[in-house]
C-alpha cells in the first residue's frame, strides 16, 4: 500500500455502498429469483449501513469497529 490506511475513509465507502444498494434497480427477473434478489439487497443494505455507522479506530495495527446496536432511548 502506498498510502496510509484511513479507517474513516473505509467507513465512508460503506456508507456509499449502503446508499448504492438502496438506489439500485431490480434486474429483469421474475418469480423466486426476484425474491432472492430483493432479500439479498436487504441484507447487503443492512450490512453496509451498520458498517457505515461504525466508529473506527486503528491502534498498533489493530482495526476496531464499534457499532452500537442498542435501541435508541427516548
């Protein structure tokens, strides 16, 4: 790698990927294949969105991603 790794740039890429999953259209598939595609898109969005919400730290070569999964408090 010629550039230093920036964990915050990685987080931004995951946010962009989550947004791209939300915007992408459905391919011309029908029936069970269509349902599998929709389900895969939901899982992709969830994964990318969670990583996009993470707080990243890089200490001594160890990348830590912290994701708060607790429900919001009122």
